[in-house]
C-alpha cells in the first residue's frame, strides 16, 4: 500500500486582496495559504462574500493579489504577464462557470474549438479534438446545435468539453451545478468525476451545494477571506 502524499501542484502563500470603497478598505482575501496535490478533488465552500470566487480567479490567473505568491509545480504564476500568462492559462487550466459563457452564434463544436483556435491551431487541427471531447461528454449527436437549442445540462457539458479540450492539468469550476435541477446536477457531477479519474485531473470546485462538496475528496472552508478548515 502506498501512503505517500500526492505531488504538490499548487502552492499559495500569504495571498491577500483588498478593494477601496471611498474611505473604506474591504479585505477580500486575508493571508491565504493553500496546498493542492496533483489529482486532488477540492471543494471550496463558504457564504457569499467569503472570497471563494476571488481565490479561484487568482488561481486561474484572471485576477492578481495585493500580495502573496502562487506557484504551479514551482513556477511563479504571478511573474507571468501578457502573452506568457495567456499561453499558460490556455494550456494549463480549464474553466467552467455557472452560466456557461458559450457564444450563442456558434455551434457546440465551434464553441469547443475556440481554445485551440486561440492557441493558434488551424481550424482543421482544432476540429478533431473538439469533436472527440464532445463525444466523450455524451454530445456526439449535438455538434452542430447552437447553445439556444440545448438544455441547461447540455450547455454545461459543452462548457466542460471546452474547458478540457486542451488537456489541462487543472480544472477550476465556479458553481458548475448552481442553476441546474438536482437530477441534472448529479449527471454533471458524475461526468466530472469520470473525467477526473480518466484524465488524472486536479479539480477545484467553488460550490454552495453541501451535496456536491460532500462528494469531493477534500473540503476547504472560507470565512471572511480566510481559510478556516
């Protein structure tokens, strides 16, 4: 039996973030420390305003802290700027959001092709992996359908396919089941769980759902910008 800890993928130290609102200083993150191992499933929970989404945006390179460090496999992510940061995000991290953020004028296939096209791949090179991952999430029969022609659960499957088409190491999801019914939410969790196993993904999911959090490998609770458990 191997009891060794997983390789550390993410190291967060002393991460802080604040906003100024007139004369008020609003602390959003307060000296956050976090370690996430390769292959972990982590639920990030807490009340609205606890700092969960802000922390996720920091981990994804979508926002920057006032102070602190974020490292992926020892690489200082906050040292990256411009095209270097864009390339890192495109190849290393997949994002899934509550409201899908699919382009309504594009088909499911075209939406999933976008990360490859952004990376500079040709249309032909991008099409194959996009079709393959859509088949993997159960939407081989929906390639040419636009988001408005898909159910909420199908749209979220397209969003998951788009997030994973570049084979990232890390999947960041913000309330991925937040506006789905319980049956569809369970289907999305089962899909994420299968993809986690098959692809060796590391997953961090922001959620208000105690059911979803209870199924994850570890729960990290935030209160007033701090990790408390």
